[in-house]
């Protein structure tokens, strides 16, 4: 083992490199707007799960959220995870990104760029661009206590005003779809947002800390995660993000 380390160090020196370990991964928030009523969405759901599980880009900490919109519900299948809140959030991105309209599956990266949610090549290229951008420090700690979760949040100094959000998400059991475009299919999801709250509006500078106790829906469901992120309310840009698994 010592010989191997010395050899590696020598090779790095000869190559003009460094034996220092790689720096911390930069958080990148991936928000997938999806629906169980959309036949094009299952491939995007699977790709998001793959990104979450494999973390394929060495310099990026991919923090994923599935946000199920409700406008597909009128076409035969009511998505049990859908909410008008996520439809409204998607419409905010339409305005921020100057898009012609909303669509599914739509993946929004760091609030700055959107992609067809199943387009792996384009999304990977976007991640490589996003990982070069600096982020404000955000930390989140979460503890599952009965049917509640206790969350501690901290946000570091920022260069601009921002909204601090907290999302509670879980990986629910598979859905058996009986109507609509996905009728007869068994669908799985990852990091489905069940609660999204705006914790505080923060000024451009200074630190922030807060503790919250929140109820958990379906507390016996699959593992939960708490995701905190800072978002510029004027542009939609994600300025910092962090995740804690319960």
C-alpha cells in the first residue's frame, strides 16, 4: 500500500499535478416536474433515480426532487402525489426562463436551465457546466421523531437576497396505474416532494439559523429526506442547497 501511494504521488508530480484529495462536491439541485398521467415521464423518473443513486459526476453532489404537477389529472388518472403547488412552481420557472410554456417531463437545474427530463446526454452536459459555479453554504440536519421530523437549518453569507426553502420528500411505494396514458403500468419514483415550505426571506448578507418541527405525511412510508435550498426570488437561481437523509 505504501509503495502504491509513493508511486501515485511520483506520477502526479511528474505530471505537474498534486497529491491533494479532490475538493468537496458542489451541490446541484435537479427538480423534475413529472406526472403519473404522462406516458413520457417514466423514463425521466428512472433517470432521476439513477442520478440520485450513482452520483455520476465526480465534482457534483446531485440533489434531486420529484415535483408532481396536477394538470394531467383531468385526463383519466389522478396522480396521488400531485399538487397545484408544483404546477405553480413550474409556471414560475416558465417565467424565469422565458419559455413558451410548461411541459412534462421537465428537469430544471439550479433554477437556471431546463431539459427534457429523459435527455441524459444534455443533462450531463448541463451538470458539468453547473458544477463550476460557486454556491452559498447551506446545511440541514434532520431527525425522525415519531410522526414528526425535527430540522435544523443554517445558511451562510450570500451575495444577494434569497428565499430559504425546505422540502420534505420520500421514495414512496410503487404505484399501480389503472387509467390514463400509463394504464396497466407499475411506476416508481424517487424523492417525491410531500411538503415544500418557504422558511424565511434573507437579506444579501449575514448568516441564518432556525430549527423546525414538522409533521410527516405517511410517516411509515419509504425513507425520507430533507432538502434545504436558497433561491433568488427575482431570477429563480439556486444559490445553495443541502440534503439530509432521515
